[in-house]
């Protein structure tokens, strides 16, 4: 399973996921192929403080033998 971390500076106008203020923000996105798994917005002030972003990985459950036989 390959995952991608996409980082994009958005500029002013988005709300920070940490402090909740509208400031200059950077978007951190985890994706698998074209599927968006999680997204986090972090303002410049929180980044300067060394904030650690915690992403929660969710895995898809394997199909059961009964489902595969259909």
C-alpha cells in the first residue's frame, strides 16, 4: 500500500485545524492513489511552534471467505 503526503501552501483565508484561527495556512493531505484519506490545515504560527501532526490510518477490512465466494 503506497501512501502520499501532499503539502500545499494555501495563503491567508483558511482556518487552522489546531488553533482555529483564520491565518496563512498550509494543507497536509494523506492520500492513497486518488482517494483522500485525511487532511489537516496548519497555520504558520502553529508550524513555527513545532506542532506535530498526527494522522490516523484506517485500513480497509479484508473480505470474509463467505463474501468472496459470491
